[in-house]
């Protein structure tokens, strides 16, 4: 008799069903095998291999420099650690904008070379054709509206988006365009809570918020932010669950002291 317990995997249908039942979706980013294994074991529903890897893994100021090859490397590492969660991978800047054929090629590379389950793209009406083309190949697409970090040089700041009526109206229109094009979910980043609630009410697919209040269908945070590894970043929407920067610094400090004091390794820690 097999003792192997079958895990019920999260799919895009699961998320749709969760929205229907009013059950909130929990999503976090991850970029490597070890972290992905931990957050999957903890019951996370969706893992985003975000292009925030450009910031928190590579130390860049923006998400623009990360390449498709680098995203695929992170995604393949994450996939090897995951049994249950749905794994979504950001298509990086320059791999899909303004060219639906290139968008499809990039999405196929992500799926084929990493084993991920879906891709995410930033933008509304301007990516409609690419979303449809990627979907025509059977690849699920998650949208991303509001503060879309790949457009930081257009916005000029990381401030809250869509506070003015015109941009708010455009965001709702874009959400309808993405829903109609076939996106299975949409991330709403740093927009007024009332606007996000309106989107989650009007749109049939799950809305996952980051800095978008509690009226949406799920929440996403960058793992390094919520674990307190990325100490310089303190937006109002962020809740820190650990202070790993300080904890790791203290642990490494103790190790350094033990080595210097010839206390490590001791008699029981050698052969
Ligand atoms: O790249 C990322 O981590 C993201 C989240 C902030 C949603 O897109």
C-alpha cells in the first residue's frame, strides 16, 4: 500500500472557485528552491516568481534590468520546491511589450524551460493582443494594473496610482479588457481601497491586492519585505511578520565570534 499522500494542487479553477465562495487567496513571491519549499509547506495558494527578484535578489534599483533567462532560472528553482501552490512567473520588461509574437515566444520559453503554471504581465488595453495570443497557446495569464513597476520611468514615483478620476476610470476599463481577454486573475498594486473593491465587485476573476485594501479577493506581498529581510522598504501597506535581517545578522555574528574564539567546531562537531 502506498503511503504517499496525494496533494490537491491549486489551479486557476481553484482560484475562481475561491472567489465564488468568498475564500481569500494568499499569494507571496519566491525566487529560489528553499524558500518556495517552506512557503508551499505553509499553505500558500499562489507563488509569484516576481520580477521583484531584480530588486531583492540582484540588488537593482528597479525591475527593468532582469532578463528572461534570469526569470527562467528563478522559476525553475521555485518549481522544484513546490508540491501544491500555483506558480506564476512575471514576464520581464522588454520580453513582451508592443509585440504579441515576441510575448508568445517569451511565455512559451517560461513554461517549457521552468515548468511553471502561468505568466503575469503588466498593463491593460495595450497588452490585450498579447494576452489573447498567449492564451491561444493554452498558457494562463495573470494581469497587473495600478502601480506597474516596469513603467516606473513613465510614472516618475512609486506613489499610489489612480487617485484621480480619469486614471481610476481607465483602470476599471483595463480590468474589464483583461477579464474579457481571458486573464484568470489580476494583481492590483497600490491603488485606493475603494477603487480596488469596485474592481473586485465588477470583475468576475479574482483580484489580488498589494496596497489595495481588504475588499479584494486575495493579497500578495514580496517575501523579503514581509520577512524583514529588506529593511529599507517601509510602505504603509506592508505588515512585517519577522525581522530576519536582524536575526540573521545576530546568528552570523555569533558564528564569527565562535570561529575566532576557537569555540567552533568543538569535539562533538568533528570526525
Ligand atoms: O514582482 C513582483 O513581486 C510583483 C508583486 C509586487 C505583485 O509584481
